[in-house]
C-alpha cells in the first residue's frame, strides 16, 4: 500500500530509525497525545486513527510497544457445549500469546439489550469475537461504532472475517445418510426459527434437510420447531409419539436435541434404531458415549482460528474467511428402516 493510500504524508528518505512520538504524529496527521492513546491497549481511539498511527510509526522506524490485548467474546449460551468449546479455543490461543479474554453472555434477551445499550466493552478491549450469534441492524451498528476489530465464529457479519462451517452441506449429508439407508419418512427437529440470534444456522440446516429430501424424491416429514437442548429433544419426541403415524427417521439440528429424542423414545418403548433412526449434528462430547450417529464439526478449532484472525486484524492484516469441513460419523443410532 502506498503512503498516500494509507493516509500518510510523504516520508523523507532521511527519517531516523528511531523517530519520536512527535514525528509519528506529524506523519499521521494527529496530535502526539493521540499517538500515545492509539499505541496503548483499551483506549478510545477509532480503528481508522489507530491504524493510521500504527502505519506512520512503522514507516518512521518507531518501535511499537509490545502490548497485551484484551478481547471480548460475545456468546449466547456460554455454558452450552458448542459455545463452551468455541470459547475454549479462543482462550487457548489468546492466553498462549499473553492476551486476556472477557466473556459476555448475550443469550438472555434482557441482558443482551442491556449490553448493546451500554456497551460496557467501550474503551476497555482491543477487539471482539462474536460466537454463533447473528446480529440485527442496530446491534451491528453499535459494534461498528466501537471502531474495534471483530471476527465471527459461525453466524454472519458481512465485512468481518468469519470462521465457520457449511451448515447446509452438513445437514444435507445427514439426511442423505438416512435416505441411503432406505428411510422415506424423515422428521426434522429444528432450532426455534423465532430466535433471531441463530436464524441463519436454522435456515441453512433446514435448507440442507430439504435439499436431500428433494434429490431423493422424498416428501418432507414433520418439522418440530422446539430448540437446541436436551429438553427440546424430549418435547420433540413427545410430539412424535402423539402422531397417528410416526416417521422412521429423525434429523435433529443438534446432538443435544437428538439425545433428548432418543431418551424419550426409548422410555416409551420405541427401539432406536430398530423402529426410529436418529442422527444429530455437532459431535458433542456425549455423542460417542451415547453411540449417536452425527455430523461432526471442529468447534474448538473454529474458536482458535477466530482468535488468530483477530490478532491478524489488530496487526493490520486482512485475514480471509475460513470454512472448515464437516464429516459424517456413523454410530449405532441409525439403521435401515424396519430392522426390529
């Protein structure tokens, strides 16, 4: 990038190797006090000004101070497995580099509204990582106004580096597996589509379910919009049991919901997979214990790469989006229909 495009003034060839703050301020077109703030962590300086000062300092041979970053992580349900794994990945990378992590729970509607109304991270952090939480327009504007680097795990924030998976392709693979076993009645246990924060993932996984049914010539089965946890799976199974004719297979959008489905069906005397096959999504830590067939995704790795991407943005780089692969893990909860 030329100095003009970086917003700098011409730099004479005889600039000394160790220019001072005043020289950096002159090159960046700001005050010395602004240079000092821009080169310190957690100070209220716009991202554009901070970057202009950093480039001026590098051009002038000014030795940038080594500094510890403080990074805020926004997660909807920090205690749930997916979010806890992603946050663990973020923290492992940041801690290894001597940086600090702040965790903010933005799953509770009242707490979320308070966070975006007050923005308690303002002036206290150097960047943000948003974990699987789609933002509405007002929330995006609030984060943009902070002028901080932002990276995303899952979800979607246009213009910000995203680390994630192809949810649609993963769901398609799950339903293809069931169709390949011979199932022609495949229900969907879905996240709640009214929960706007996870709407993108819900839509993509539902589209993948529909794709696989269409390509196999299978009519859509029941859609049970219940949520993502074990209790949601219990509720979905209860509704399946009340149907006049129960489907032979179920695709659940999360392993936790799949485990709830299996638990309730088995308590009702329904054999899994003899009468009903069940497949989940995630490869939760309990999936192998429960012998659950699932679509595995590298959750902790997504958190690690999001932290590395944030470090790159802070360093003035422009990291690309990363889409990690999913894979089908066949265990004991799926089988051809009518095996019992």
